[in-house]
């Protein structure tokens, strides 16, 4: 796919991967609608970026977001569903509200937005990028709810792809731990799992994946190796999980 001149909507654009991706797209000459709960004060300047404050965990807000994107950008070629958050900590009880909050943003909003793109474009070309996680393959202690939301996106994408028309594509991104404010938002003193990478690295991988039409984007080559090793030597991940569990118990 040639990204030149494409109109792109990025959710979760106020920090981390979303902000890094928005800036890199802007540098490449794309028109971007940067969406986040609070984005007015984020350093994104230029006529090619439209900042839009929106809580995408609410269905009506997502509907409005698409209307604004079409009006402001003149159309929408690429949707990047990057908004999401994590809880970190031991499983200590049944908290319906916590489960609902993380699924509304990480799963419901993401799936609904992908369906809206299909509805809006019918058989016309478009691209959707969903930020999943390496934890949808290899979950670690402390992230049970978060890992489950990202695994849900994997299964959704596997079926969704069969219904895509010509020149329509859904990309899944599987970042490892990304060194952003994500972990401080997950809980006080949340440790950063190993291995980790920068948001800029993930953003560059997303752009390469779009250009090369890669369905599953793995920004970390090391994780690809570990994931492959785990299929024949599952003790590899068990050792990493045991290490992370010691961090969890000490927190």
C-alpha cells in the first residue's frame, strides 16, 4: 500500500504508540485525525493534523468520530485503533465494573470501529490497524484481564479477514512491553516486563506493515523468536512468567 496522501485516523493519539505514529505519519505528509480523551494540549501542530477529543469507549462517540473524520479529512482511508489500557495486579476478586471498563475500550470500541469501517466503505478500499499485544500469545502474571482483551481481538480478526473485499485489509500489531506511560497508568509501581521497546519502534513497524501489506505486525524480532521457541520448548515462557510472577508478588 502506498501511504502517500492517505487520510488516517489514530485513536489513543495523546501519548505512547499513538502519538509516535501520528507524528511519523505527519512527517510523511499524511492527513491525520488524532483522537484521545484529552488532546487539546498535546504538541501536534500543522494543518495536516486535526485533534479531536473523544471517549471512544462510548458507542455514540465513535459514531460521531467517524462523521467528524469524514468531514474534516474528506474521507477515511486508514483507521488505527490504538486506544486501550491495562490493569496490573493479582486476581483478588470478582469486579464486574473493572472487567466492563477494560472490555468497553479495548474490545467493544475496537471491534465496533472495525465494523464501522466495513459498513462505511462497503467494497471500496480501506485499511484497519488494531493494536493487540504480544500478551495475546504469551500472557504474563498481573495482566490477566488485559491479555484476555487482546486475545479477543486476535480471534475477531481471524474471522473478519474472510469477509474483506478486494483492497481491504486488517492488520494486527503485537507490541511487546512499550516504554511509555502505559505502565504507570496500569497501577502504581507497575514493573515493565522484559523484553521492552520504544513507541517510536512500534510506530515505524506499523508504517512498514501498512506499506508491505503485512497482516500480522511484530515490532520485536526477539519476541518472534521467543514465540517460535515456545511452541517446541514451552518451558521458555514458563521461566519468563515465573520471573514476572515474582515481581507481581513483591509489588
